[in-house]
């Protein structure tokens, strides 16, 4: 088994979102300092992100799940217009990773509007290793 799950967005460092809490890091492929998961077991991985955005009527918020230098999917949410509303940016992808491939959240905008708690998560796990 290989997988990771982190929560509580911390910062954007070098264009990559980092998190402050590790829920699990089986195989130690996720680096908390860089926010990057590096594949050590080739195969198909399920990667998902869910980011809760606080009320802010001025900005769209977005983040992409990126493999190496290419965006795979983008999670985005539009501005919310009432003080008691929050919106979620959610995206998932099934992707093949080779040894050394890196997965991260990048191209993030309006990072200061994301809820900095366990309600915002980034996770991935090996579904099927290469034969």
C-alpha cells in the first residue's frame, strides 16, 4: 500500500500548496516541506483534493492537481455572495505514475480564502501497481 492524506492548508511555497497536518503517509512519498508526492511504486493512483473556501465575494479560488509540469484537473469555486456561505473546490483524477513522477497542488489562486482547517484535504493512493 502506498498513499498519503494531508489537511489544513498552510501556504504556497514555490507555487505549490503545502499543508500542516499529515493524516497518513504510507511509503513516505509525500514531503510536508515541499507539498510534493513523489512516486516510488509505479501504477495507477487516485488523487483528490477538496478545499473549503471561506466567504469572499471578490475572488474565484482555484488549484490544479499537477503531474510533473502538466495540469491534470482543476478544482475551482466561484465567489460566494452571502456572509454565511462557503463553497468547495473539488477535483479528482485517476492517473498513471512512473517512479520519480511528482504530484502536487499548483497554480493556486486566492489561497488566503481557503479554510485553514481539516475541512481542506489533499490525498492520493495506489489503486493498481504495474504488473
